[in-house]
C-alpha cells in the first residue's frame, strides 16, 4: 500500500491530509512565491505538520501562486522530497487539484471560487486553458477578495455619503471604524486575507435582501461565469470548488450566471472542499497529471 500525504495551499489558508483524512488546517497561505525565503517558509510549514512518513510515501501538493516558468514549484518538490524522505513528490497549480477533486481524470473544466479565482479547461491530452489565476491585484474576479473589497467599498461609501445606503455600513463599528479598517487591511498577512474575510459579511447581508450586497454577489457570479466559459475546451463536466460555495445563495447565483452565458448547469459538480482530495489524486495517479497538466506540475523522485 502506498501512503499519501496531501497538501492544499490557498491564498488565505492550508489543509494537510494523510491517507485521505484531514490532519491539520491553518490560516497561513501563499499569495506569490517570489523569493527563496517564501519557498523555504512553505516547506518548513509542511514539514512541521507532516507525521513521520513510512518508506515509500508519496506527496501531492496543490499550490496557489503557481506560475509557469518559475522554478519555485520544482524547488518545493525537491526540498520536500529531501525533508520528508518521500518516494515521490508532485507539486501542481491549485487549479489542477481543484480539477482532479471535482472533474476527476476526464476532459472538462474546473473553477476555484475561494479567496482567489482560477479556471482550468483540459482535453486530457495536454491541451490546457487556464483563465484568471492572476492574483488579487490583477484578477481573482468574483472571488472572496473581490467580493470583500467591493463590500468594504460600499460600506465606506455609505458612511461617507457617496454611495447607496446598505446594511454593510452597520458592520464597520465591529471592525473598529474606517481608520482601523485602513490599518488592518494594509497590514494583513497574507495580504488578501483581511479584505477577503468581509466576503462572509457581504453574503450574509445579501441573504437578508440587502440590495447593494445582492448586486455584489450577482456581479461576482457573472465574473465566475465569464471566467469558466473562457476556460472551456470542448465539452465535459464542470467542477466548482472553494469556500464561497458553502453559501447556497452564492452557488445559486453562479448557476444562474452560467445559464445566462449558455453553460448547461446539469453538468456542474459542486464540491466546496474538493482540492485536498484532488491533491490525493495528484499523488495517487500522477500519470494522468503528467499527460493532462504537464505545464502545471513539478516532480521529484527519490534517487
């Protein structure tokens, strides 16, 4: 029996599993692996959580901030193989593990609806189309940061008299008021975390029929639909994963937006927490990922 350590690293949190069971969950995340120190810190985090691994263990990692052409994923794979003494380590873009955890090992499309947003279409033979995956400054359209930022904009605008009235403004005192919000947003680590957390407040307000909040959620759903439609390669199922999909209101809005752009919602698979399972599939069945996602993986075998 091959034992598997699976790791799911997002922008504002991480999860670690062993042989299919969750063993650790935390709030540390990765926005961009732009320096050796960030790579080392991530490896240190994973190594500190991993249990003693039997000989022959494989490791699968789904990673936010995976950039084609960067050597960071390969360095993570090599460092983890050495630190954990694993038989095989495979690191992939988070869109890959989202795909594997929802669509599986068939042609289709998967979209992450979390703090960030990425959509990946694949034909199973190496043709890929990845859309968004641009980070919170340049993309992540319709995701948690995008919703939280627009919710804070609307709340602050209402307080300052430059926007429509909204119940979101009533939530600002609990955050310490505009000055405290400015400070906490600017000093947030990881950077998107503080703003993205306000997405929950926006969704709650939308559930009470707040018009401003509802408009934000509807606009977010349209962004997700546009991103998913752009990533499609042919037909096949569509998988959706990410924390925002724990909200029935958000999920329904996305499905309606899909219908508006001509996507058949009967082929949509919604699994909010699929990425950790996808990391398990990544390690258990690397042959499919080598064929379908070769541009978005990095590997290290024991010598």
